[in-house]
C-alpha cells in the first residue's frame, strides 16, 4: 500500500510539473529552467532575445534570461531580467527558502554568465536574485538581492586568489541567510564584529572598488561595526585614533558578535 501511495505521489508531482511547464510554453519563449510554483503563482524562466546580429557578424549574441510570472488568474508578467554581458547565461538553481520576517517562502535564483574576455574575473560571473510574493504577484526583493549581488573570482598579480564569489550554490545561499550579516541587512541594522586576520581596506561608497585596494588595513582583534554587506563584502566602520574610517573588507575576515 505504501509503495502504491508513493507511486501516486510521484506521478502527481510529475504531472503537475509538466502542466506547469506547458503554461510557461504558452508564453512563446524557450524555457531556460523548469518552472516552479510559488503559492499558486507560476515562475517561468525563459530565454529572451537580447542580442541582434550585426551586418557582417557570423552569429548574433546569445539570448538573455528572464523570469516571468503567471498569476492564478492566468495573467503573465515580466518579473526580472537577469544580468546580461553579451555572453551565454544560464539558471544554475531555483529553490524556496524561509526568510525571517517574510510570511511566505521566498524564491532564490542562482544565475551565471560566461565572463567576457575584457573582464578581469577568472570564473563565470554569478548572481543571486531573491523574489517574493506581493499582492499575489512575484516581485524581486531588491534589498535582499543586493546582499548577494553578483561577482566572479579574482586573482592578484601573482595568480593567487584575491576574491571568491561566495554564493555559487544552494548550500552557500542557505548558510548565508542564517548569517549575522544577512540578518543585519534584512532588518536594516548594523552589527558588531572583530577582525580575525590582517585584511586590506577598499574604497567605495555604495559598493567596494575591488580592483583598487588602499594601503590601509586592519589587524587581528580590531573592533568594527558592519554597516552594509553585498557579494561577500562588508562595509565597516573602525574608530581609529584620530578619525572614524568607513571602508570595505571581505566579510570572511570578520568574526561577528552574537549580540
């Protein structure tokens, strides 16, 4: 009997997924990833034409990727266009997670694009988007999406890794939403921390200037306040002897306070 029930559940799941994908097919665009049901609203991941073939060009640029929603009433709408760099992009993973303060599970989408030749990154460029339900429609949560932002791995002049984008797979994202940095950004609060190793400071207002480190650095034991965080970087304030310094460091160099 248990085996029969299990078979029925599996068959129902496959049938539901197939029906959902057919709904997305009705939008007339090629699917980039399997659709997912978010509280009755369908999220469809579709290729959308981003590049136009120029005269004399042997092939046109790859398509971009977007997420569309289909409401319970059957109305479709564009939710978000994933970052495009003129190179091939793909959806790596899609999943639902519970986030503090959110009534419903939120949709997390890991997307990547191949690195353009002119970029400094030595890996694909990844980004994570967070999407939630608002008045029965799917909407990108810009604040939480900014926490993950986008990035690719970098190396220094000697070829040693200088930055690794930290949210390339589901486990890393799951770990991140339980981190003090994410909780602080989610609640729009600051958090205390201690530097655990020598770490250089980077300039930048809204985001770090990763290719241009300053000569200043913090050392093990320095007490800081984290004001912001994105893509594995933390904007910290440090009370020096003569002034307050506010710059960016990699979050991996911080031990966050429990309170």
